[in-house]
């Protein structure tokens, strides 16, 4: 994966990734990187129908400039295609397990921090909670995490009530997309008996105006000890939703502060309109 330039918008990042397949986020995947201040590598996991560059072209260089060693991997793709995060989430979690093992082996780090955006948060949590990843992960952070899935403005319960409707949806979108709806067998199993495991620090960062996860509270973890951060609690005028979250400067500073509370960062709280970034991302992805 060749490093690409930093981006400040999801749409421009997706367009660059489309035109330059196999691009890595800037600052990521330098296996010679050793941090003096932050001993654990940070592994970044992208969302659905996306890739490492399209989702992390802003956060990865910020992490590197802050002294971290970021790593990013494309997972869950069909052979020969340039979009990822579309296939079975359990299989993707095994791919992530292999990548984390490689990062640990080549850097000598006993544990890593995992940051997942959208589906990436679920893939990371499945690896940690169900595949033994807790021994290798110190911190899990979910950005716009579909922790308890979404109802897509009421469409999901209707589809679940119609025999075969979700099978049709799988053909129209992807296996992974359907696995992230509220009440899916994968999420029900992942959350059964508690949505966290001992020994790992869990934090979610989400928005009340998430366009994918409704109700918005479904992003939050419910087990004791987890921290759930809502963007609008500290910046009410920032109406960033699901698709702009990883490119919002205020959110990026929330993330950096979560990683290192001793060095808090606060970008200016400025108004961000509803739906920011959606049209640009759709245009870049499908035109």
C-alpha cells in the first residue's frame, strides 16, 4: 500500500482512493516506526464499502504527527475489487487478527490500541471479545460504532417482518451491511452476556445526528466501565453525522484526547450543518 496525501474531506479521500487503488493513509504502515511517547501501535479499521485510505486520510497523519505509530489494513473485500468491508464480519475479524499479530511481531509491541470506524468498530470488538484479541489489545475505540445496530429510519423492522426481505437486501447491498442492522444474529451474539470483556478499555465516540445508526443511543456500549462520548455534549452546534465523523476536526481532537488524556486537545467548536459530506461522498464513490 503506497502512502497518499492527507485529506480534509471524506469525498475527496474516497475519490483519491478510487483513482489510486491500494493507497495507504499518510503516516500509516511504517513497520520501522517506534514511538518515544506512545509505546502501543494504533491499528485503524475502516467502515463498510470503503478502504483504509478513504476513511483514515485525516486521522492517520494527525496520529503520526502526535507521536503515534498508526497502521491500517483493508479487510473484508472480494477478490479483484477495490472496495472493502463488504463480506462476512466474522471472517473480517480473523483477517484483522492476522494483521494485529503482524504489527505486534514486527514492532515488538505486546499490545496495540484498536480504533474502528463504523463497521470497523464491530470487527474490532468481535476480534477482542470473541476471538481472544483482549490479550493483544489495551484500548478499543469505536467511532460511529453500530454497537446495537441501526433501524435505518424504521426500514429494518419492516424488512425483518417480511420473509426473505433481508436476503434480498444482502444481494442489493452486502453481507456486512445486513449484519449491522439492529437485531441481527451477529450483533445479538456479540452483545450477549455483556458487550465488553475484562482487561480492555472501551470508548465510543458518536453523534446524535448519525444518519446510519438510529436510535443514536445504539452506538453506546452498555456494560459497566465503558465510556460513551457524544459529540454534541461538548459542541452542540456541530451536527456532524455518520459519514463526516472521521473528518470532523473537533471529533479528531476528541479522539486524540481519548488516547492521551494527559494532553487534551480541543479544536474550535464551530457550526457544522446536518448532512455535511454525504453528497460529496456519494458522488465520489459512485460517479
